[in-house]
C-alpha cells in the first residue's frame, strides 16, 4: 500500500488497509458463509443478496453499519446453540478430511488449567 501511494503517512496506510480487510471479511461472511448457512435461494428470495450483472459498488459512506446489541446477543446465542459438538474439517475440494470433538479440547483445557492452579497453590 505504501509503495503504491508514497504520499500517505502511516495512519493513512493503516486506515486504508483496515478498510480493505473489513471489506474482505464482510464479503466472505455475506456472500460465501451466509449462503451456505441459509441457502442461496433463500437469500435471493428475501432480497438479502442479488445477482449482479457486473461488478458493483454497494458501499455508502453515510450508512450506519452498527448493529443493535440485542440483535448481536440473539445471533450469538442462536449460533452457539447450533454447535453440534464436533467440528468437521474439509479440504478445499469440500471433501471431508476428519472431525474433531470440541468437548475433548475444552475438557482438556479445563483440566490443564486446574492442574497448573493446583501446582502453583501447593508449591508456593
């Protein structure tokens, strides 16, 4: 970014890079993850996305992008209740490689923290 725009100071480079990273993240969530979760046809039917004929610029500088806290809380609870206890790992070709039992890792983390706390307590 600095090489392309040599006249920018560090803060301007940071803000432009931040802007690009946020835009990429939003694109991945909205156009790749959500269609897989909700279904592309559902999103098209409810006009959550549309099929552009060419490249578009949907950005509006004066649109408030913030989220109401109650909506965030509801979404957080909904998505956490949809976790099945396993995490399936896929290759880029979408072929299932393996799966991880999430509970095994959280229990292990709990016991390791407990053992460290006990060692500190009894040694000190």
